[in-house]
């Protein structure tokens, strides 16, 4: 028999929603201007989160940036999914053309209908899409958590990529809890569901 957490029938907020923001090739391809040279660890952590969420049967939402132009264009190879970070089965997919995931009306509706009660955000970039989504969620009264080491940021004029990301994490802490990949997985792994049947 499978393992069923009976609490999910009573309270869907007990089940986390994993939101993966822009796990797209634009940030990984060698010849792309938006490539994140510092993203290997963040990609590995996103893959770990995704594997754990699927094994735990948590819902997963992929939100991608699709727009006209050179970056994230409909016909651009850069708009595709990073290997090991693409949707499948019942995963949700949302497209938008502005930084915040809430720029997708369907995403906003999904969050309003219950997804905003226990959501965890990871992906790219910390300083732009993740941070703007976190602030947007706060103003809508949605409870989200940011996985800081499953995200990365570009360098700025006066800050390295590490310093820019550290600043983004610091700002995110003003609006939501911040956690690491290992701690989040360990916390949810220890919350053993109830076994039904023999």
C-alpha cells in the first residue's frame, strides 16, 4: 500500500507547494548574456527540492519568463528548461512577462485559491524574480518561504554575484522566512505521514 497523509484531506495548507521560478536555459547556456556563472550549486539544490517534492507528492508549480525579444523569447532556446528542472505529469506551468510570478493571472488565482498558505520559492534570480514575487506575496497576505541556496543572482555595478545575492536574501527576510535546502528537506522528511493499510 501507499502512504497517505490524512491531514491533507482536512487541511490542504499542511501540504507545501514548491514554486520553481525561471529554471530556464537562459541562465545556463554559455553563449547567453544572462548566464549565471555562479548557479551550479543553486541548480543542484533546485533539483534536490524537486526530487524530494515529487517523492513526497507535494504539488509543484513552474513559473517561466516568456516575452518578445532577445531574452526569454518564445522561439529562443534559452526559454527552455534546465536539464532535470522541467515539468512533468501533474506539475503546474505558468508564464509571465514581468518579474513577479504574480504577473501571471493564473498564478495569482492559484495562490488566492489556497496555494499561498504554505508555499516555498526557489529559482532565478534572487534579486529580481524571486524577490519581487516574495514582496508581492507579502502584500497579498500569502505565506511563502524562500530557499536561499536554491537561488542565485547576477552581479551588479557595485556588488559581486555573491554580495548581490546576500543582499537579496537579507531583504527577503523582511518579508518571509528564509531556509536552506537541506534544512527544509530535513524538516519535512521528519514529518512522517500516517500509513494507511497493511
